[in-house]
C-alpha cells in the first residue's frame, strides 16, 4: 500500500510541474515572446518531471520500471496533466500489486 506521505509528495511534484507552465505564461502574458522563449517555456515542466523520476530509471524494483513504461506511453499520446495523473495511479497500483 502506498504511504500517505509518498502520495502527497507525488501530488506536490505533479502540481509543481504543472504550475511551472501556468506561472510562466501568467507572468509573461503581456510580453511579446520570441519563438525560442515560447518553446523553452513549453518544455520546462517536462524537464522538472524528468529530473524527479530519473533515479527510478535505475531502480531494480519491477513496479517502478513498469510504471516508467506506462508514463512514457501516456506521455506519447496525452498532455502533461493526464500523463502525471496516470503515472501516479499506475505507480500506486503497481507498487501495491508487485510488493
């Protein structure tokens, strides 16, 4: 079973990742941005997410490795928020089932 502190940490990471995108646009909405700056703002949340999950890529726990695969698959077809939500649920379920 997933610990409440782990769930809260995952939720906070997801919210932080999503908020980087929202806050970037809110703070800069009245400015004319170059294409390069716009592209950088679009990839920042993904960079934050990757830096958080990177240690799990070398995990020897099967649930973590399967959850990473599910997350990558979701990221190929969905936007950031659904991907984060799917990855949280998949990780929780897999850790519960593969203990």
